[in-house]
């Protein structure tokens, strides 16, 4: 793992990102993982042939897409919205109103 990754990078906490098993007590990372998997799926299901194609469509650097998928960064709300608007897909998971620690 590169030492230049931000301290909050998901891959620092979960080495097998985005396929790591994340416990219910870490709901923020679970949402980030869900988003990362959805972005990755866009490049696997043929919607966009590669991270570069998706990034070009969004007008953002290809490294942003690959770093999201690899868990090397936490995307900003603006980046999340940009990807969703560009793809026409709701990629961020819906929020369920649960108290912290409940299942």
C-alpha cells in the first residue's frame, strides 16, 4: 500500500477493498464500499468499457475513478453527484434510518 494514501482511505482499514467484509458497526465504510462496487460495476457490465471512459464522460481524471474503486480516496459529494448525473444511475446507497449500532 502506498504511503501517500490519505489516512482515511478505505483501503487502509480494509485491505481487500472493495470486496472486504465490513461489519455493521462501520456503516460509513459500508456505504463507501457499496458506492465503490457500483462504480466498478459500470466498467464491468459494459456501460463504460474502462475507468478512463467513465472518467472522460464525467469530465474528471481517470485516476479519480480508479482511486474510488481501489479505496484509495473518499469521493466528495460533488464527484458522487457528477458520476450519478453522468451515468443516470443512483450509485450511492439509500439511507435507512437506523440508530447507530442497530441492525
